[in-house]
C-alpha cells in the first residue's frame, strides 16, 4: 500500500465533515477511557487510517495529545502552528555543526511498553525553515538534513528504524513509517530521535504519533515512499540531453579493413562484429573468497558457483561486469592481518579476472582514521609527542608495498589513494600544527605525491561517502580535494560512494560531477559504492537506479558506476541492487540489465566489405570480437574500441586466377585487341606469351591486361599469361584470328531529273554483304526521285567481321526548268546610304524559263518600313530600258505587320511593254522612293534592302504573275504590338510659376498604326485654387487646330485635375516608328495666380525631352501607357514620385543569348514580359496572374541574330518599352 502525504494546508469543509463523522464512529466503539485521552488530531488520524486502509485499533505508544507530546519532546523549543492539523510543534536551530549529528537532536520517549515483534506505525510532520543561513522562504529549493531513528535508550542503542532524509523547505510534509520492534522496551525504554547535526539549519517537527498494533495488525501496514526526487518524470528535459551525450561520448566509429597478406584490399569479405564488454566500468564490490580462483580446490557450495558465474553472465547471454573491486581484501587492516598464502590467493583472483578481460580497482591505500588503520598507527599518533615520522614511514611503506606488488602492480591501475577523509580526520589532526602542516591535511598531498612517485601508471582516486547528501560534507570534500590539487598532488579521479540515504536529483548529481571534474583540472569521476538505503518502494528504487545510471553514464568525465555488492547474500546490509538471496532479479536490477546490456549494447552485426575492403559501424566503446571470413579463410580477434578506429585484418589468400581470358576472338586487320585476366591474392608479376613465346616490345605484356593496337595478320595465334605469386599459374589460352577487309565498294553517283523512274545505286565488287547507310541489303539500292535535292548514301562491304572502307555515293534530283521561270536581280542605287530621305531600288527581271511572259501579267514588290511616316507620294522611275513610262509604282500599307516590312512598293508594267522573252531580261529599272515631307528612312531594318553595289539575284524582292507568287520569299507575318510612349520637356526652371509649360510628344514604338481618333493623353496636376483654367497650343507639328483639349476633375494623389488632349480624326493614323512631333503648350489660370508643380503627379523637373511615365496614354479609353495617380488616400508601392513599375535590365547590350530582367513594384498584379524584334515578331514571352515582390527572369533570344530588340513590360495599369541591343 502507499499512503498519500496529505499536507492539510487548507482542508475543505467536505473533508472536515467526513473526518468528524468517522471520528464519531471510532469513538463509539473505543473504550471511554481511551476516547477521553485522544485529541482531535489523533481522532482524525484514526479516521483517515480507517477510511484509506481499513486500519482500526492499535494503542498509542506516545501520548495521544499533541500538546503533551510536543511538551514531552526533548531539545529545541515549542512553537505554535497554524493552518495544519496540529497546533504546536518543536523547532531546533543548529548554529554550529557538532562532531556527531546526534549531538544536535530532539527526542521523544515512549509512554507505553512495547513487546518484541510488535508492529508499529510512526506518523510525524517536518519542515525546514532555513538551511546554511538561507531562509526557505527566500529559496524554496533549500533543504534540511535529518536522521529519524526509533532506538533503544540504553545498552546497544538498537535502532529499529533509522531513516535519513532531506527535509523539504518551507512547507510541512507528513511522514508515515511502519516498522517492527526488535526487542521488548519498557515505558521510556525506547523513543524517537531526530538527529539534526549535519549542517547549520532550523528544522521543525510536529504531529508525532505512534500506534502499536501488537503482533498481528488487522491489515498490512502501509509502506510509504518519501523519496521522490526532482526530474523523475519520464518527460523530464534532462533525459534527452543525457541520451545525446551518451551517443556523443560513449560511442565511436569502428571500421574493419580486410586485405590479403600483401595488402591487397578484399571486397565481399564477411565481417561479424560482436560486443564482449563495455569499456565503461560497470561493476560491483565482491567477496573474492567466493571465487574459484581464490581456493585451491573447486568450490563445493552451489551458491558460490552461482555467485562467480553471475559476475560474467548477468543477462543470460554471457555478458557481465567490466570492473570489480574487493570489498575488504585490500584494506590496510585486513591486508596486514593476512598470511602470505592468503595474499597470494587474492593476487590469483586479480590475475584470473584480468585474464578474462575484467578490470580490478584497488580499495584502499590509506583510510586516515584510527578506527580504519592498523592499531600501531593510533599508538604512534596518540603518543606524547606524536610519532609523526613513524606515521609517515608507515603510510609511505603501505603505499609503496601495494603499488609495487609484483603480481598486481601492472594489473590494478586504479586505486583509492585516500578514503573518506571528511569523517576520518585522526591522522590529519595529528599532523596539524607541526612544521609544514598548518591544517594537517597537507599529509594528503604527501600521500598522493608518494603514490605518483612509486607507480606513475596508477590512476589515483580520492573516495568519499555521502558527499551529495549534505551541504557541509560536500563543501568540506571540495576543500580537501582543492587543497591536494593546490599542494601539487595529482588527483586523477574523484569517487562518490553513493550509499544513497535519500535520492539526489539526477541534474544535481551531474553538477557535482562537473564541479569536481573542474576542481581537479579535468580529473575523472566515478560512482564507487552504490546502494540504496532509502525507504522507497522497489519500483521507486528501480526508477532511481535507471536515472542515476543514465546521468552518470552521460557525463563525459565519468569512468564508472560500481555497486557495493550486487547480491543480497553477500551484501553488508542485505540490500544489494540486483539479486535477492535466491538469485531472483530484483525490480532495481531490471533497469541495470536493460540499459547496460540492451539499450547501451551494440548488437552483433554482420557486414560485407565494400570495394575498398572496408566495413564498419558506430558502437558503444568497449571490447569487441571481430570475425572476418572470406573464401574459406577466417580470422578471429579481439579489439578495443575507445575512439574512432580502423582495424586491419589480413587474410592469408593464395594466388588464384578468378577470371580467365576469353577463349577466342576474330578481328580485322587494324583493329585494337584487349584481353585480360583477373587474379586474387599475392601477385608479383604477369607475363603474356604468344604461341609459347614470351611477348617483348609490348608495354602491356607484363600487366593483367594485354592491349594490342592495329593488329595485322601476323599477330594471330594463341595467347596465355603466367601469373606469378605464391605460386605460378598459367591461364587458359586466348585464340586470336585476324582477317583482311574487302576493297571499298565501287558505287557511282547519279544526277537525274525529278520524277525519273527506276533509279538505283549499285555495287559490283563486294564478295560479302553490302550495307547501305548502316543497313545490310542487296548490291542494288532503289532511290526515289519524287523529292528534289542531293541525297547521300554511305556503303560498305562486310566480309565476316571485317568492314571495308566507306564509299559515299550521291543522287542529285533536279527540278525541271519551268516554262515561265522569273527572278529579280537588285542593287542599291544609293551607294549604301541607309539613313537619308530616299531609297533607290535598281532592278532587273530575268526570264530563265522556256516561254516569253507578258509584262502586263508581272508585278514586283519591294518590302520596307517607313519610319516617321508621311504619305509615300514621291515615287519616281528615273530610267527604264523598257521605257520609263512603261513602269508604274505605288505604296501599299500592310494590314498586319511583317518581318522587316510595314508596307511595300509595288512595280507593275503597262501591257504595251510587250513580253519578257525566254532567256532574256528587262534591262535596268532605276527607281526612287521618298515621303511627302522628305524625312529620312532607316533602311537597315527593311526586309528587301541589301547593301550591294552590283546586281545580284535576291529572293527578298518578290515577283507575281497574275497575282500568284512565282519568285522570292515574302516576309513572315508578325504578332501585332501596340506600344506608345510619351515624352515631355518642362520649360519652367521653377516649379512655383503662374503657368505650366510642359511640351509633349507621343511616339508609336509598336508595329501597328494607331488611330488618332481613339488616342487621348492626360497630364495630371493640382490647381491650387478654384480659378478657371486656360489652355494654349503655341505650336504643334500636327497642326494647332488638330490638337483638342479639355480639363477633367478627379481626386487623386498628386492630382485634382488633368489636361486631356485628343486629336482630329482627319489626321488618320500614327504609324509605327513615328511620332506626333512636338506639341508646345501652356496651362494658366484666369487670374494668372501661381501653381505649385512640385507635388504634381505628372511633373518633371526642367530638363531635355525625356520619357515621362506619369503622363498617361489611352486608346479608345483604355490605359496603354504610364501610371495613373492613385485614388486619394490609397497607398502606392513607391515613395519617390515615379512610376511604381520598376524594370531593370542586367546588361544592355545583351550578354550572350539571354535577357536578364528584374521587375518590382507590381506585387499582386498581372504581369507580362514580351520581347519582339523591331518588326514586332515575338521572340520570347512570360506571363503571370500575380506578380511577386521581385520577378527575376531570363528570356532566351538565341533564335535572333544581332540587332535591335524591344522589351515590353506591362500590367493592367502601366506599360514600359525598353530598346535592347543584341551585339
């Protein structure tokens, strides 16, 4: 049973009613004399015992009255208590720590006699008010230290209950402890003692009650756990941290490399890795006299045999402890008492354990108290004056003797040099005050130095009990260790005995380890004598062992965890952690087995070596059995993994040929031949032979692979190789046959007319198989003549495996000459001047057909673009051999743009010109093309233009007969692109002026014309007042009367008004590559009051004519250019007054064949990127419905040659066009 520790801090009304009711029932059945003595506290306690556990009856061994009990208690003072089930308590303050903890105590004698064997139940409450000068009200983690003992008051002071506990700080905690009386006690012959002399502290005790149930309690008395500890939860954060450290510090990478005896790596070997024992010291103290190696004859007692077998087989799989220590065999008093034979037997045990891979540590060289040292040391130390020299000699002799024992000095390499110095102070006190020994503890430095001098290989530990249980002892231990280190003694390790009287939290233990590790400048730590003396349940003891073992194993400075006995039958208190007297595994032992031999154990694993002959794994550090097997060979060895390591295993491998050469090969003259052998095991050399004669003059003849290049017939024969190693082996033969190829086929090329029947290529000199274009066939190959062109055929002759040289035969299929085959010859009559106001195409027509063609049926088209378009009215025929008046010219605009052409000049001929004779030409036709306003052309992008001064045939000028194309290639149609751009020039140097003088020009940078009737332009500004506005056109190239204006009102950011310009429909169209020309205009108010242009949306500071995306353009009411101001109050994505759309081209001219463009300022809007050439042909395109904050793209233009390209970036609100140059 487990009794909950109710705090009674604020009992509820319901609980109180229940207790009073149960108390009433109890009082009704108890004798009236007993009822009269019990106070409310004792009545409620009886009621709770009955309600929770069914416990009734029992007599009080202390007074059943709190006030009486508190008053009768000796030591301390009585204090009032509120808010608890008892009204008074006893408080004791320890100001000076006494020599013995019982020198500061409180006690309460029994008020009734007790018989031997009586079962009793003790109940009391305790709390700590302060610890080591710190109030628990300030620091609730502080705790008191106490021993609660029920003991006899005389004689042997027998203790039937002896319970050491940390007393919680601040709050009251109830303790319920059942026990059995070991003998009969008269009234006041025994009692309860509270020993508090462990540290400076104030501890309070109240509510003490003791029920005696006699020999036969009505029910089993409850066993209550008072040993809870911080961090015991399964979800405690320290667990994950500890597991990570275990993986980092307790594991290493183990690699096995397998080779032959001569270092040749061996793949596909089988490697089995089996863990034998831990490197970490998982161990126990033992009674060495129970081992067979101690006795001269085999053991007779089965218990002893079981004891010994368990040391090496704890888990039933042959895995046992990795380190042991003699419980008493090496202690000073015992050792000097032993005979030489008994000492040798203990040496034999050490050697036997070592031979089985189990380490033994030494315990102990010096135990510096009279009670734990030979009697003569007390005599020397208590003499007047003390015999310090004699003590020194005895201690030096002890250290020297134990560390130089011939049989064990090289085996026991881990000794407790000094044991329990905090409580064993006799030797130090004896030296205190003598020269060089101010505290006397300087003698510990001497002992450590002596140990290092005698046997430097020994790891020197200091060992102490219960260090983690008391602040004072912990601090004193730190002081002692620090003094030894500062005095020059080398402390290699600090031992914590860990006889747990209460359960120290794992994280607190970890901090102790870290503190002492640092104090010793990197020394090791070790749990040396673990057992559990608490009154916790078996389940709690198991949990704590799991947690203490885990936190200890995880600390990088920890070297071991040893128990002070593992079997109840050989344990000083009969409470060993692992096995009971009948060798049943105890609950506390299960986590030890599970962790040490399962969770922290590398499972046996079989691996195969890779191509480098290696196999490996990551495992726990320790000893491993490695078994390597390959091809019937096996090596078994034991290795120690204490860091990342690679172990080399060399198998004795015979020399063998594991792959023979191929048996035969037939090749042709000139072929390359390679033949090889594969050998395993030691190989010293290779030698190839041909027909039994060693090959010479061939570099590969002494390698595993023979290579022959461009073989001839003379090299055919039988080849073998001799492999020399452990023995000489000859391979099976390789027969090489060499044949000569046939001559090249005699196929002849043909030239035929399209449609010629029964055409075939043929070969007549092939003695084997004819192969046409890689396909074996007949000597004759039929060839189709339906398509024109020249067709190539590769033909070889195959004889066996040999192939003749290649013959290439062609069949040229020609088009029959048409009856009316016309063509154009052209030269530039303007001497290659491409940028002036006239184009001079000079032409000649040729008739290469067989019949004459009437001139009246012929038309010729010259394809061009007309930049800065004006009516193409200046079309002239300067001279024509057939007659100037026989040639007519007109300009035709294209309804859809084409590559390099927005229109064409069409030449036609009067019927009176007669016919163009077969085989004749028209003679020269010299013409000129100019615009009405004589502005310049740019001929470089015209489809039909070729910069050449001599007549040359061209297909870019097309010829038609009766409107059917009979010569040349028309330019390809292009995607229509509408692209307008507005330029402005501010003529005001000061934005504060009485008129807005911004000149405008609109450019068509697309490839289709724009109707003036649908074009409007808006200039956005603020009026600053309500005066009427006046608009004036000072000059417009289009004509002042053709520019119309009106003012509109809209409440926008940076604008409350806009000027809208429109154009007279009579203007027709704004052609591609053309502009409106400059529109010089002004806006003023009727009273000529000033404007403030600085905050106007469309305003640009004074400067030359430049693009202005804050002036917007519309076609038929749809925005096609620029950025409108946002609605007043809306936020825009830019802050500099410019367009939100930002386009950055990384590299202009373009680098390579990609345009690298970044677009920002249009997040969330639809976005389109369009690349065209200047004729509007689409080159690349990208679209998205929702643009990111930055759109970065690379657009390929690899399909376009050098020249000008246009990049259009557009959203629903604005558009930008950027000219790019591809070099």
